[in-house]
C-alpha cells in the first residue's frame, strides 16, 4: 500500500508540473518606415472571443500615452499592476522590438490570440495592428500589420 501511495504522489506531481510548464517565447515586431516619433506598442493575449487576458509587453515609457493603445487599454483597465515590469522604450521608425518571455504552455494551441496595438504621437492609433492565433503552427510565420507593424513573428 505504501508503494501505491508513493507512486500515486509521484504521478500526481509529474502531472501537475506538466500542466504548469512554461517555455521561452521570443516575439519580434518590425516596424515600417514612417515619418514621426517613436511608436508605442502593446503586446497582449486575448481569448478566442477577443477578451483581454494578459499583458506581455508595452513599448513606450510614458504611461500618459497608453490610452492610445485602445484595445489593450480597455482590456487592462490601464492598471499599473497589468504592466509593471513589462515595459521598455518606444520603438522608432524602421526598427525592431524583440522581447523574450517565459509563458505557460497552456496559452499555446488553446485558442488564445496574440495582439499588438500601436500608436505614434500626432499620427494614427492602430487597435489590433496585428492579431494572430497563438499556435505551434504559427512559429516563425511573419504576419503583416494593418498600421505601423511591417512584420510580427514569434518563436519557441
């Protein structure tokens, strides 16, 4: 009976750790060349219905401009806790933002979507500049944006 209990405990812990596995994911956002200031970008996850789930990264350090990243701003409620430690400098015309994060495997191949909102001061704001399903099949597949994003890719 002791052996059965020990095996059951080991099996349970193995299954539990498999469910909470994370993997390193690199997101690459290349911007088009445009005439203007640096772009603010919000990279975030939504469920299959497009409802906000999690902030992955925000490019641009002045939070007063975050409201222009409208899809992300509405979903996150612009709560500091949603982006604290997940922000960096804005990205300038023609440059590339590369961010590597650890993400739970449960987000991959489960109906989640990756979204990028973009905005540039005194220029157009682009809600849903990029929307792609977060799948294993989409690895290294460039997606063109509808606004300032020239190409968006992710890799494991």
